[in-house]
């Protein structure tokens, strides 16, 4: 079982998100603790929020008091409502939230049934409940619940799949070509994307990008594709590598065929409506880019934002790991175009305008023949870190890799990225 823990300041929006699922018959309220009950058993965001108001009023200086937790058993586990209630209650007690008011929602909108828990981390004295070693404690609780309820162990499964879990490319290592090869030979087999830009957005999660180049031979123009690694700031690093080094299936002709087949398939993809609804809810229930991205991350959706030199958003791409699809915002519809998000976040203070990767900056290469043409190295199998999780943080939102690889249902990659982002933000606030 995987636990994902998100923190924010918008209690009403978090409750509304879950209740909207209830209204669509995609979720249900299965358990509450210290929540004001209703005669009909029906809940509204305003009604639920009243149960938290006393503690929120006592809040001294906790910037993000709202906690949004999801507990995700393996898709093969069969868990009824009674077990979900027991697991939720035990998890909250062991994590230090047993005396807090909280509501538990069971989500059924995707194949993997799971629960979301909404609470706050401010106690009766107005102090923040400690989150020290939170991730480590959460993992330990999950392992304990797996043993008690006979669930498939996410840790054991992750260890058995280490050859299938890849870290973002480290441009400083000596085997960059093998690192890139391990990723790019895999992604087109499982993900649907219609343009090179969408492909680059997906690759950016692994610190990789591509660039089209041209050369002349006997008076004819030849087009080719280069693969490049990126550093921690999303800037190109290391030497560009010809697509031909990785095999004919990863060059422009093969990708053009893939774009065409995906265009047809995506017209009939059942996940598109769900993706649009999820983005709408996130956009209407948040007021800044970071909260928006984190809300989508909680749903296993990455957001890649592209900005120009002045910081203006000119492109936005969504990567849905539930349905393995990549969508440029404008392709989903006018309401998801870059201009909409630029207006929505125009007053948001952006700490780092390079957040979206500089996928459109150019490297000038005049001739394909200037590049080396050695044989591809044998693939290396990349091992994850000791917790089975991708821990490298980038300036873009590193995504929910728990759903990225079909066989990988191990540790909570989204939580790693979120925890790293929060750690960075807390450090920034301390330095002020």
C-alpha cells in the first residue's frame, strides 16, 4: 500500500474536491471522526468545514494546516468499506492525528479503489502536530497495515521490479547514453502523445529532451533528431546524441508514425473527460501554481509549464499516468490553454521562472556528421534508492512514478517530490 501526504491552506477546496467526486458517484464518505453529523447523512463542504473551525481559529503560525492523505492498496487487493475504515483509523492514530477531526472518502473513479483522508495538523493548543520523519513513519505504518490485513506489499513488489524503475538521468555520470536509452526505449511503447513537444514534456520528467536538426548532403536536406540530458535546473547538459545511436524506432520517422497512431487512438480515449474534469476542479479550487500542481500530482497527473524570458507562460502540458496520455493544454480545449493559466497565476510570486525546463532554447549544430556515431552501449539496469523511490528534485514537478511503469507499484514517488518541494520551501522561509 502506498500513502501520499499533501499539505495546503485551502480546507474548503480540498473538501469540495472530494465531495464533487461524491456527487458524480465516483466516491463516497465511508467514515468520519469528530465530525458534526447530519440528520440525512449528506455532507457539504461548508458543513464539514465547521468541524475544523475551532482548531483553525487556534492556529498560531502553521502556514499549511490542511492535510490531504490518500491510502492506495495494490490494484489486486480487495478491500471492503469496513477494512478501509479500520485502516484509516489505525493510520491516523499511528501518524499522530487520531484525536483530530477527519473525514474519509473512498474513491472509485479509477480501477484502483483507494481512500482520501482530510484533516488538519493544528492541535487544541494551536500548535502544529509534528511531521518529523513523517515519510519514514508513514512507510512503516503502511508495512504494518499490509501485514495485518494481508495486503500485497508495495515494498516487496518494488524490490522485485528494480530493473523496471528508472531514475531521472544524471548528466554527471559516465553512462549518460545508457541512462537515456533505458528510458526512451520504454516510453513510446506505453504512452500516447501526438507531437514532439508533448514527447519532450514526458521526457522532461527524466531530465531528457530532444531537438530536431538539419544537415545537407548532396544538395538535399536531411532531418534528424538529437537526444540531450538536462541538469537540475532544466538546462541542457552534456553532449547531444543522435537518435540513430538508440535504434531506428526512436528517430523522427518512427515517432511520426507514433504521433499519427496516437492521434487516432486519443479521439476515443475514455480518460480525456476525466482528465478535463480533474484539471477544472484543481484550477477552480486553487489560486497559485504550486497548489494546482500538487493537487494534480495527488491524482497522478504531472504539469509541465513553459515560460519565456519574462516569465510569461506560453505553453502547458498535462501528463496523465492513469491513462498513459500526454496532452498539450490547448489540445484539450481553449479553457486549458496557456493564456488561461497565465491570467490565473498572474499575481502569483514565482520563485524560479525556469521551473518548466528550457525545452525551447536552442543548441546550434550545423551538421549531423559532426556528431560521433559509435555503437549504443548495453542497457544498464538502474536501481532506485533505498526506499524504492525517485528522490532527485527538479524545478518542475516530478511526477507520480508509482503509476508510470506498468509493473512498478512500489513506493510513493509523488510523495517524494512533494516532500522535497515542501522541504525546499521551508528552508527558503527560514532564510528570509
